[in-house]
C-alpha cells in the first residue's frame, strides 16, 4: 500500500511538472502568434480535450439534460459540450495573448456596452462588485474593464501548481487587474472602501458556509459571502459578462444593477440577495447555454449540514461580523477554479 501511495505521489508530481512545462511553453508561443492563430490553437486543444475527457463530458451531458430536458437533441448537446470545452481552452489562449496588448488595442478588440452603469454606481462612492461567472471569456472581462481606467481587482483561487498560477496571475496583472486570494477579505473590503470594482464569480459549488438554493431548477449549494460583503460594505452589485460571438470574437456587457432593496428583515437579507445573484447568472446561462462551464459539478449533493445550521443561527442572531471572520479565515468558500478544472481534465485524459 505504501509503495502504491509513493507511486501515485510520484505520478502526480510528474503530471504537475509536465503541466507546468506545457503551459509555460504554450504561453510563450501564444504571445508570439497572431491572435487568430492562437484562437485556432485553442480550438484544436479544446477538440483534443473533448475527445479524451469522457467522464467529464458525461457529467456535462447530465447537467444539460437536467436543466433543459428534451429541449436539445443528443447531437445539439454534443455541439454545446464541444463548444464549452473549446471555449475553456480559448479563455487562457486569449489571456496570454492579450496580455501583450495596449489598453487602446484591447478596447478595439473587445467592444464594451453599458459601462455607464458602472460609473453611475461608482459615483455613490461605496465601490462595486462586478458579478459574473465562468461564462464566455471571464478572464478578459476584467481586463476590458481595467482598460477603461477602472480600479479593478479580481477574486481568484490559484491553480494547484504554483508555476501555472504565477503565469496566469502575471498575465492578469499585465492587463491591469489586481488579484486577491479568495480568503483575503481584508483586502476586498479595503478595495471597496477605496471605491474600486471587485470582480467575483459565485457560480460554482461551495461546500462551506453555503446555502442550498435553486440554481437552474435544481437545489445547489451556493456561497453567500458575496451577499454578506455587499450588505456589509454597501457596494453595488452589477452583473457583467464577456460573450463570445459566432465568429469567435468577444463582446463585453454591463447590465443593470441587482436590486438590493426590499430584502426583508436582517435574518433573510443574505439569503434573498444570494437568490437574486443566482437569478442574474441564470438569465445569461439560459440565453447562451453554449457559453457556460457545464463540465463543472455545480450540483454536488454533499455538503456539511452543520455549516448551514451555523450560518442560519448566526443570521438569526444578527452576527454578520462573525460570519465575515469565517470568510477571512478561509472557512467559507471552497470550489474548483477553472484553472484547476483544466488540470483535472488533463489528469482524466490519462485515465479514460
């Protein structure tokens, strides 16, 4: 048994080293290629990943059936799954390539609609939380907002490999984004107090400090720290997305603020606001089902019931500060990042 564990650890170490080398070489190559060639490379990589990750594709197919029933035929679901897998690879191709662009060229490459909504919210001086999901190109959404001169920070969970995480974060920073660890609530609060924009992606499964709410018609454990932070800081919640167009190009949109009025009493405010955040994400996913990350296990059944009971008790007692301390201590959110999902897909490729 010990020998098997050592062998498994050695294999995982080798896989991480190989992944770091592949990502490093690929990033260097992508930065030198024209954007259209890089996108072709991303399409090719996505097609390969689609073929070799059978279990993840079966999960995505189940998610599509559970959400849409018979709206899509098996052939149409295959098209959606292939598109999603290719898009996931293109996200990081474009992140590495566009990190070499000037803000002017970035503005030319990605049109932006509705930025006045952000400026209007910022005029109130309490900061903005830009709500988005793993949808379209979520990485370049932040870059496009930063190119407008907006003081933007993003909340991210790093890839499991430090070398890969460093490459990704370097590209984000070159594009004008500040990166906060998901546990650094102090930095998030300070950024909002400075009237900055904080990008959040609350569309993935969360095991701790979560609440079970309907998401796309099924109960899903949903992180509530964005709602807690918004209520605590007074920041506006503004849905923002970067949509992929039929020709492969990108278009960023800023939608109307999420209504933070009539939330009910203090005990229910966090729950109701979390539900409204979910609704904003659902609207875009249902309108563009080929752009969301169906490969993620959003509806995992397991979660620790004691966390839900603890949060409900705290809300009933009005103890939001104690809840925020849990966020700061890293006891609230724990979900797959897209970077980790790609690494997991590569690992599955060696097993299918």
